[in-house]
C-alpha cells in the first residue's frame, strides 16, 4: 500500500504555453534544451520512462532517438502544453510508445514502475516541503537502480556569477508567480531533498555559466525483475 499523499498545488501554464518555448530560448538560447538532453543516452534501451512536466514535448523526439525506450509516460499538468506535445507527432507514430496523460505525480497508478524518471525544470516550481512530497511519490515509481535525470537552475558557487544569477532568479520567480501562479518563492535545496531519499549525484553537467545544472541520480538497490 502506498501512503496517501495530497496532490501538490498545480501551477497554471495554460496562459503562457503558446510562447513558453520561444521565451525560454530568448533568455537562455539553447542551454535549457542542451541540459535536458545531455544525459538521455544513459537511459537503458528498452526501458520505461516517466517524463514529469515535459511542457510542449520538444524533448520527446530526442528521448525516443537517443535512448529508444519501450514506453514513455508523458505526464503534464497543463492541458495546453499537453496539446502541443501531442501535435508534435502523428498519433500513429507514437501511440505504441508514448502515453500522453494530463495530471501530476498524484495521477500515477500504484502499479506503474519506470527505469528512468525525468524532472526537467519542474521541482523548482514548488516550496521544499511540496517538492519533497512529489519526490517521494516519484521515488516509489522508480525501480531499484533506476535513473533519475534532474535538470534545473542552480546558483553558482562563484561570487561573480551569483551577482547576476540571484537577481535573474528573483525576476524569474516574480514573473512566473504572476503569470502561472507558481507556489515557490525560491529554489528548493535539491541535493538535500535527494539525500533525504537516499540519492547521491552520479553525474552532472553545467550550462549557461553554471546557472543550469543537469544531474543523474541512481536509485539504490539492484535492478528489479520486470514482469
């Protein structure tokens, strides 16, 4: 039995969905996409993959090409984002591999298990206690020895880089609190939250002058027999 978890507060990205990708590219260039795709080749071929908060779905072609999963659950809370993701493919081309589902981690079924979980710029939308609750549910869905690809913002240890990163981060949170009603006011302590669940970073890479960090965590334990 899974413990009963309250659904996390859901930001509303429907309003900004049509321009989100263009806005991100205007600010960060290709850095966000490069970071999210960087570790995709590590995902075992033929595995089942969960993408939580994949937005417009631009990552799906890269995921299918670079890791060749057997199945992908694309779980997105914004109906307009999900619609954009579906439009990227003729339905017949991915219907056997990709399930598009409107919802959050609370909408995962108890029996669903994955060899890899992707959280691209989604946990930063929530305060630490909510992010931890979300991560606990994702941990339950990730098989032993499974990979967790986490990509998000991170303040650099360099004082010079922090001089521009901190005001930029402040402006980002003000903007998305206004247009998307996100509940967070700042970055959660990601590594501390992962550590609470028993995870340690396995690999990581930095982008956009160390403001964006792509990390791979591996769940402790031996691979489970998949029946």
